[in-house]
């Protein structure tokens, strides 16, 4: 999306008209809430990508980057689908208030604690346009129902405060949250305080040179590895393995040693029309995998079953793509034990994967010779398992552990044009080209993850 050209006047307008000017003065805009919106990104390295996507998808009238946040205003109505289609930001907020330190260089908060709390309370609760912003939040999230008398339905809320900088240490986040919560309860008597599951989160960030108050209305379900309750292989590595498999709609995808099912979860999030089968011999790991699916992808077409990777409970030729993070012989098993395990697993994989199917396998460098003895050189047929090695790529994971990702092709009786098949699987756009460009994994993962979800 970043390569798509934008109207020159749009880019120039966004450069010349910042949303918030010096001293907190706000540029007027006819659309959106009074102060517009702001968004947060995963890290500062993704600001440029997020700016380009916001320009492309939301056509903002103003756009400004400030202290790790992107402030913008747009003419789109609340709840417009274009908001949720943004992939490169983590959360999107209705901006209730933003106050910047003025040009005199005076501290934003007085050194006296009581005076600082009084200033925050006065500015946030008296000066901010709460009614208008809450109305916009309601319309954006679908919480705009009314009771029998026609009044807006009461909502539950909580206050979350973050601080940064060296001149904010004299005020505690708990005290700020408590003071703002009490005053909001007085201003909106029908609201209910719910510190754990409040529908409305009042988000306050206080820094040395500014503070901002926002109401989040969209979030990314996939944020770093936060969507994985029981972590395993890193999500970006898992995504790269799944992408190399070239998963299609209605494919059956199997992980014969799924563990906590992190690879299958990344695959099911990005390719939801396929069916996923996870097998593991340890019941404990299957329970952890169920927890991960329940949190990250509850509606996935998946089956988790207990079994042995050398005797899979699957029919012959019933799998289209096999994905697996093989045991390295450190945390699980031993390098010596792999000498027996790998050959048996490869033969069993050849039984369940259909001719023309694929396998994408990850293993450490210490097992490379063993792995290549099972599949031969590139394009060479392994007689027992009938696998051809299409390509392999070195990857360093974790604490710079050297590993390889292998792309294998399941041979069939009529494969007379193996070299053509190998060439096609390695073509640009097939998924394998992404694996070879490891530096772009995280950016590609961010740009291809599912749409944002309403809070």
C-alpha cells in the first residue's frame, strides 16, 4: 500500500497544517470529533509506514507525529470501515484533550504535588469537551443505544494513566486515575466504575512537555506476541513459516508436533479459510494450545488431537501443507535422539501429505546434515519418503541461534517435470521470497495481519 501514489495537494496540506499547534491550539476541522483522533504504533521504526497508510486509507485533512503518537483529523464518519482496515497502528483513539508546554519553557506541571493534581483535574475534567467526545466514541464503537426514556444507556468505565519523563515523578499514576475517576463519576452519575472490564477506557498519558487524553475505539488483536497466552516460537517466524507454505482456501494444514500451536494460530489468523490439525503426544501442550486458540483465534477451523508424529491419526494423502518447528535436541529431545526421530517422522509425513503437497520445516544447524540426508540435494528424490528439497534458508532466532527453514515438495508417481515445479515454488510472490527477505518479516507481518477490531 505504501507504493501507491497520493494526490500532491493532500501531502502538501498534511505537511503544512499540523493538527495541534504550539500551546495546544487545535486546527479546526468540520469532520470527526472536536480534536480529531490519534493512533499509536508498535515502535518508532514504523512511524513512516503508519503515516503512509493513514494518508492512503483515511485521507486525513491534518496529520502530525508527536512523541510516538500520530494525531490526525478526517472527514470520515464514525464507524467507517476504513478505520478498521488500517494495519500498521496498534490502537486508535478519539482525542479528548491535548495540552503542550508553551514557548516560555515553563514546566507543564508545578513542582508542588497538590498544585500539579489540581491543574490536571481542572484541565482534564473542566476544560475538555467530554460530552461531544463520548458521543463520538459511542457512535464509533456501536455503544450508542438508548434506554426506554430515550437517554443514552449507561456505560462502565475505567481510567488508565501512563507517565514518562523526569518531571512527573512527584505525581503517582494511581492518584491521577483515582481523582479523574471520581470526578467523571460526578459528571456522569449513570456511569459505572469497572476496573477490569470497563467498556470505556479513559487513557491519560502525562509527559514532561505534554499530556493527552484519549478514548480508544479500535485495537489490533495481534500486537507483538500479546495475542499468545502461552508463548512459543516468535509470531513473525511462525508467520514466515506459514506463508512459505502457500496456504490456499480449503487446504488442510497439519503440524505433527504442534506444541502450543503458535504456528497454526498465525496461519489461521492470516488464512482463515483453511482447516488446521494440530497433533502432539503431550496432553499438557494441547491444553496450552487450546488456551492460545481461545484467546487469539476462537473461530478457527481447527482440530487438536493427541498422537505420535511417527504414527499420525490421519488418512493417507489427507494433508495439503505440513508446517513444523522440529525439536532441536536442546529443550526437547536430544540431537542423538533426532537421528531416529527425523527419518520416522519424514516417512510418516510422506504418507499423510498428498502428492504435490508441501512441507515447511524449521530445525537448528546442528540437525542440518541429518535433515538433508532425508531429502537429498535440491531437486533430488528421497526414495523412502519421496520428498524433494525445493529450497532452504538460514535464519537466526532467539538469542542468535542459527537455524534453517526447509521448503519440501511431496513427489508423486507422475512427477516428470520436477525442475519446473521447484522453479515455480521458488518464484517471487510464492511466499518463499518473503522467507528469504528476513529483514522485512516484521513489516510484512504487520501489514498483512487481520483488520483492527472494535473495543
